[in-house]
């Protein structure tokens, strides 16, 4: 029984494949007639059998549904979704290499789509947040108010999870209460847009500034900010230190989180996190392969911080 006295719903575990082509397009399929939400578009996959490994389940389901053989898949995100007909745990895994097909073995329609472009409709509700996350770059850059230098430096070599041309995100971390901080940011969005960058603000006073495309909050502030709502296209993120922080960020409607410590990657072994997690990196490298727990990195472009790390 739940705390409200209602019967506990059975949780169905589902393996979900995000098949990403070299051009960044991802595979979607519509649900065949006779199934709940027939005609809705989703990522391919299916139920995990009792005792079955999620990677093996995905390999089996993709072969049954699409006739493809995958050699490897990487954990990406895992979250629960409550449908009227089922309560499911969706374990998304990235797949960038496969053999054969895909062919519609169950009479479904198939197509490769740009996550940031025109998508087929209607979409299965649980596919919507995943498609939003696929628009994020593989690497996020964090800098102080020396951000102009960061922009000019190309901050760039960002391999996105979904789109090769996805603009990198730059987080400008500063104390925006200091006189002149807003004036400095006013100059940055124009330079960022010219280079295809997206600017987010972080630090004390960030909520009060204008010109940024979103804010990276302290996780303790996320719930209060969530109640106030946000513009449709604004990004919301949070700094996190623990799995508990990650849950707060999820409830607060964050699109992704930036971990202050790489130890978060080992905090829940064996499964991915419920949001895209960016891990810290200071060596300046940008294009990286997903790890077992986190599919992305953030790193500083402020040379003073790099020098401090070497001291």
C-alpha cells in the first residue's frame, strides 16, 4: 500500500534504445495497432524479463522489433513514468553502432529525426524529456567573467549526444550582485550568438539578470524557483553534490545537473541517473565518450583555476 492507502502499482522495467546515427539523427518508431497509445511515436525497446540484464534485454528487443544487432550500448538516463495502463521504469541506453536494418518487423513506422527539428506527432509522453535532453551538447563549458576570452577560444569541440552541430553551452559563474557584472553579461550574448553558443548564468544574483538563456541554480533554491515557472525555451540546471541533490533537481524541473565532484558517478553503481549529469574535468579536453554512469562532462576555461589545480 502507498502512504495514501492506495494499492502499490507494479513497476515494469523497460530497456529503451537511443539509436544515434553519425549525423546525429535518432530513431523513433510508432506503436503498432492493438497496443496502448497506438500510433504514438517512441524510442524502440521493451520489457526486461525477470533476471535479465538490461543490456541483454535491449539487444533482444531491438533484434525482435527492428532486425538489428547491437554490439554495445551505454547507460544514459533512467527514470520512472506513470501511465494510466502501466507504471514503468525506463532505462535508456545510447547505441551508435549496429548491424542490419532497422526494419519494421511489427508493422510499425520508422524514421530518423533531428531531436531539435520537426518531430513526428503524437509523441509518447515519456519520450518528450529524452528528446529534450538529446539537444544538449556532450560538453558544457564553465567560466568566470573572463567569458569573452572563453568564447573567442572556441570552447567548442563539443561532441553532442544527439546533434553534431548542437551549440555548446557556456555557464558564466560570477557574483552578479557586484556592480558591473550585469554590464559585462550584456556584452556576452551577442558574441555568444555569433558563435552559436548558449549562455547560462550561475552564482549569487543570477536570477535577477537578463540576457542569459537560463540559470544554473544551487540545488537548495530549485524548488522555490520551480514554483515561479519559466519561459518555455529557458534552460534550468543545478549544481549537485549527491544523489539526494539529484532527486531535488529532478523534482524541481531541471533539464540537467552539473556535479561538483566526479564521485557522483559511482554513487549509484549499476544504473544511470534520472537526469543528464555533467562531471567536472579540468584538463580542457572536450569530446569524450560516455562513462558507465554519466554521458557528459563540464570543464573550466578559466586558466587561473587550471593553474590552481596544478599548484
